[in-house]
C-alpha cells in the first residue's frame, strides 16, 4: 500500500500521534493545542476545526511525515461500520464500493485506520477489525454553506 506524502501548506489542522498513545490536535506548523485520549476524539475535534475554517486535515505519527487525510467522512463512515459490525471482513475493492471512493482515497483511508490500530489485514488480504478498544466517532454537524441572495 502506498500513501503519497504532500508538503504541508501553511494552514491546516494536524492530528499528531504521541509516543504515549494519545493524540494531539493543533494548527499545522504550530504547537499541539488539545490532547485527546484516542483517535476517535482527535478526528472528531480536528474535523470540526477543519470544517469550520475550511482547512485541510493532516495526520502524522512519530514515524511518518505529515500527510493529508483523504476524506474525513469516509474515514468516519468506515470506522463506524467496523465498530457496529466487528466481524466485518472487506476487501479493498469492497471498501471502495461501500464508500464510493477511488482507489487512491481508499488506500489513504485504510492506511490511517491500520496505523491507529482499528484495521488489520488478514492473511487472505481482507481487512478486519484490529482491536476492541475503539468506540464510534460522532457525526460532524456543520452549518450549511451560505447561499448568495437571488436578485
């Protein structure tokens, strides 16, 4: 699985995995501001900030370079599918169809979920739930975009 790394821009929200297992949220190219006990809370909080500001959402672990999170809604949806149905066993192609996303986006979503421990790859190549320590991620409630006045 290959995930392309992009040089971060000057604006964005970063989720950073800490060595002690917690995650922090902060401005890209800034100091971490909020400590979260798990990825679920970090993704929810960072997703809210990114949606509010129209910023990109980034993720970095202690062993990787910052990379843009492909699609927060796809990550959240797949995450919650595996939380609700822990015995799921999907192939990459099935995940792409379920989420209605392209292969590159699918690779990025799977990569992040494997890195944080929710997913693992079985010997037959299917993706299964990795651990039971996770919980569902609440939906992001965003304000609708402002509509221009019609004259």
